C-alpha cells in the first residue's frame, strides 16, 4: 500500500492541450511503455518538481474532501493506474472512496471518467467512514453500526453509521483538519527556534 498527497504538478505547456489530446497522449505513452515522459507528476514527486522548476504549477484537486478540479483529478488517477499500479484498467474492477457529503453529481462524474476514459469493467464507490468501520471489525458477524470520527487533510467529520448506511442528517463537520494540526505544530516549532523544513514538504 502506498500513499501520495493529492497534489499534481502540471507543466505549463500541458495546460494548453485539450482534454481529448491529453487522453490520446497518455494512452499512446502507456501502450508504448514510456509513461515516465509525462508532462505532470503527482504526490511527493510533484512537490519536488515544483521546487526545482518554475515551469510546473501545483494543483490540489481535492479541497475539503470534495473534488474541485476534475481535469487534475483525472491526471492523478491516470498516474496512479498506469505509473504506480502499472495495470490496464480495462482488466480490473476498481474501488474508490468518497466523503460522506459528496454530491450525487460528483459521483456521476467520477463514474463517467472511470467508465468512459479508463474503460473499467466495474466500479464501486464506497463512503470512507463505512470502510473504516468495516476494517475495525475482527469477526465476520458484524452489525456495521457505530460512530466514525474521520479526520482528513481538509476537515473533520463525526459520521454515524447504522447497518452499513450513513445517517446523513446526523453528520457533524468541524472545520479543523490534519492540515491545521500540521500548521499549528510547525508554528510551535518555529517559535521554539527549531529548524523547520519547507511547508510544502508536508
């Protein structure tokens, strides 16, 4: 299992290409086995590229748990599938997770990208707190009922789950996230005179 910050560094020249030409480019690169020559990078590599070259712009496609930039999100999935998983999406079923407050339109657009762009044979989109609750059970006979405190990079939510279903009307959101905790700790370290690495390395 690997974890990448949801950030994409896009070459400025790549921004001027249409979505259809982008798709044609990376499909050709994948088929030729040269995915290393992409004009964008994700995760830690994106942060490194943006620090070393002014031609790369950083983009964070997910804000407060919601996708805000679909083109960049598609590039992020593309890199994950082809460059890190190194698989043909047409041969595999996919499981994606989403925030409990994701709009139906966002879910539909996710499905559109996965089915029409990546041609996946099957897709299941699960709510993150439900999967977290399922992972916490050690027996097969579980009721899937409980309360999940979901602390993410963009926010914190308290999510009640009954028999595997989220009770949407009872979700409580707090505008304090893991990013805020990181910034608070960095501030304390700076006040103590500690040697603090650049903020974009977190």
